[in-house]
C-alpha cells in the first residue's frame, strides 16, 4: 500500500515537472532566434487576423497567425533563403491576400512585412543586422 502511494506520487511529480519543462521550452524557443536564422517581423495594419506563409520554391509553409492591428516576430529556417522566397498573408474569415513579391534575403537578415489596411498596399523591406 505504501509503495503504491509512493509510485503514484512519484508519477504525478514527474508528470508535473515534464509538463512545466515543455511549456518553458516552447516559450523560450519563441523568444530567442539563432544568429543564422532569418528574422520575419509582420506588422498587420488590417483589422482582420492573418495567417502568414513563407513560399519558397513553390512550397508554402505556414509560419503563424498575426492578429488584427498587431505586430509579431518569427524566426525562419535558413533553408528558406532562396531566389524564390515570398511572404504571403491571407485573412482569416475574409477574401484576398497580401504578398511581398520575391524577396532576396540571406541568413542573419530580417524581413519586415507590412500588411496594409488595403491588402494590395502591403510592402516589404529587408534589414541587415
């Protein structure tokens, strides 16, 4: 009886520790970007929430969501730095899309993508460290 209580308590403690460790790791991963990654800052000046994608060599990779009238930063894998990289945002629950056009970027640089209140008025710039 005593040993089963000990095992249950040990299991509960291990589960709590592993769950808290996972949440801290996930939170820290979003805050820290490796030096050789590509930074992406999305400034959403539209009132709709946007899904953001990186399109490289014809393959779309979902990056995340930026809520309306908000700014969010992402870290992109260096393998996305190709001649045919585009950043595309589509409104959730709306029509149309905002596209950066072709972006020439190298690892270590940051892409600043501004989604306009009118989607076709979106713009992009690349900033070096």
